[in-house]
C-alpha cells in the first residue's frame, strides 16, 4: 500500500523537485498533550505549476533519485 501525504510547498529552488513540509500531530504517550512534529520531504513535481505555500497531495513511489521517493499528484489549494 502506498503512502499518500498532504503538505505545504516550502522550496522550489531545484529543477523538477519541490520540498514539501508535512505536519504530524500525535498525542504524547505519558502527558496526553497534542504534539506537532514536522518533516521535510523532497518530491518530484512532474510538470506541475507550483508556487510557495501551495497545499499538495503526494504519493510514495519508487526511488527517483537519492533523496526523492515521493511524487506530487495534485495541488489541493493555491
């Protein structure tokens, strides 16, 4: 089963690659407080017109390069 994640585009400085920040909200096991964790993922853009701050949906794919393992499917919100 492939992972499908949603995140916000943070950087577009590389060609055919976007850096997407995903936010994970988990409950702390002992204190029961909600804790936010962030992770930056490099994703393949595949001829999409993106801009900074776009909310995108991406899916896990075969390794495209050393760091890229995700491909952007669609732009959810501009």
